[in-house]
């Protein structure tokens, strides 16, 4: 009998929970994302190429879960095949890319600033027409 395929959602949420505990964040919210941004800045100077992918994955899972719990998103596959967060069936965010950007460029690409801008992005997203024009 073949081994059951592991649930990818369970892996994503388990990684997010491990990071949440490490950051000592009580919830997946804006305060937690601020802690994450500060943690990234602390770790940037000592991050090696050998550990980067694992760090991006773990921290991206945490940022993604913050998007899920704060904005009602769901883990999904984007149009380009990447894993990310879909919100309201019209917005897709790649948390792994956002982590990578802050690791590469520092605070100008802060995950906290990105997170704080989500409500504006959602408000300006095109709404589906539900009538025929």
C-alpha cells in the first residue's frame, strides 16, 4: 500500500506555528508581522546562502499565515504556479517573495510596510461585475 501523500497545508501551517513560537508572537497579526520585520533585519547580516532557502520558506509560511488570519485569505497556487495567499478571489500575494525582498533590500522592502498596505490594495482591487453591460 503506498504511503499517503503529506498534506501541504499542514506543512505550511506547522512551519508558520514554529516561527510564531520563536518570535513569541501571541497571534498572526500586524504586531506579529512587525516582529517578523525586526527579526529579518537582525538576521540579514549573518544569513548564509546555504541557509537562505530554508529561512525564506519558514518565514514566508509565517507571513502567509498572518495574511490568512488577518485578511481572510487562503493558501492557494498562483497563476504562475507559485504558492501564496489568495484573498477575495481577486488578489494573490506571494509571502516568500516578500521575505526574500526584505532579506535582499532591507527596510525599504519591509514585510511590515507591505502588510500595512494590504487593506488599501484590497480596497482598490477591481470588483467583478455581476451584471451584463
